[in-house]
C-alpha cells in the first residue's frame, strides 16, 4: 500500500504543542499526512509547524481555545471541503492545572462537542483517537458509572456532586471519555469510520511532571510500575498513529492502556 493510499483527508491534532501532541504531529507528518495543528498559542504552534513544513509537510494551524463552544465551528471552517482522515485529540487538563469545573469542561464537555462536530466529516476508513487516562480505571463505582451514563444522555445532575475537586474531576472526566468512545462507535461506524481512546499511565511530559511533583500517591504508583519508569510522549503518539492506520482497521469503540503495566500491578 502506497503513501497516497494511506491518506484520505487531513489529520487533525489538538494540543499539538504538548508532550503528546507534538510527537504525534511529527509521526503523522513523517508518513505523509497533511496536518491541521490546534492549540491555544499561535506562536508555539508555529514552533511545531515550522520544522515540519521545512521537512516538506503540508501544515496548517488553528490557534483557539478548545473549550470555547465556538471551537468546533472554527475547526470545520479551517478544514473546509476536506474530510478528516485522522483525529488525535490530546488536549486536556490535569488536577494541578485547573479547578474542577474547568477540568470537566475541557476534558469531557469540549471533547464531546468536538466529537459531535467531526463525526459527519470523518472519511471512510478514518479514526478519531481521544486521550483518556489510567486514572479513569481507578475512579469507578456503580454510582459514578450511573452518573456518566446519564451524562452521555445529556443529564449532568448526577455527576455534578461527584466532581467537587480537581482530584475527583480529572479521573471522572477521563472515565467519561472512555465511555464516550464506546457510546460513539456505532455513530462513527455509520460513516465507515472508527473511534478509540488511549489511556496513558505516568508520562514524562510537562503535565506529567507537574502531577508527579504534587502527589506522593503518584510517586508511589511509579515505584510499582512494572517497567520501572515513566513513559514518554512518543510512546503515546506511536499508539495513536497506529490506531489511525489501516493496520488497526478493526479496532473501534475501545480504550487502549499504555501505562507500563501500572494498572495491572495495582489490580485494576
């Protein structure tokens, strides 16, 4: 299969200046995808886009706030008549970066708006990859899962009392992302497209280091990680890009753990 055969439409990367988004963009450019890179800061986006263009990649950028309700429309306008061949949605906030409401808004509410917007634009054979978290497996109970099921039906009244702190909002928002992927598989399938998520463990990015320095519990988890180290952003990017490839053509509606074995060691 040629490089041309692999590409239908444009590849969109959100959080493109971050520790997972940047290596994803590099990998997608290396195999010939035309790119639309999205993040908050235009200057930092150009720091990512410039070297990729110098290497021959076709790269457009969109500097905007993912959590702005106007963002999906801005994205669709930037895409124009093109279809989306790949979406890797890495943008998100962890507990040290925002309050509970902002975390839930960015990690879940904005993600759902994005998914709703791109679904009709997905090309045949395409894939949307969302970033969840291994923490989504740790924050589980019948009450939480009932609240998330209601949230997917548009009712946030059950989840609201459960997300009073950043430390609770983050894992619940990521568990909701995992549930969203399962919920959306049928809708994406109608467009002959796929949707999946990747659950990173302890990853050596700016966000990951911030959480590590702020939490003794996180340090203890690293001590119990079978591979004995933090992951790196490119190890998440490699799985995301694989999921967007024809080699993953029968994978949809599921979450892939990329955590160095931490969840297994902890009994999740």
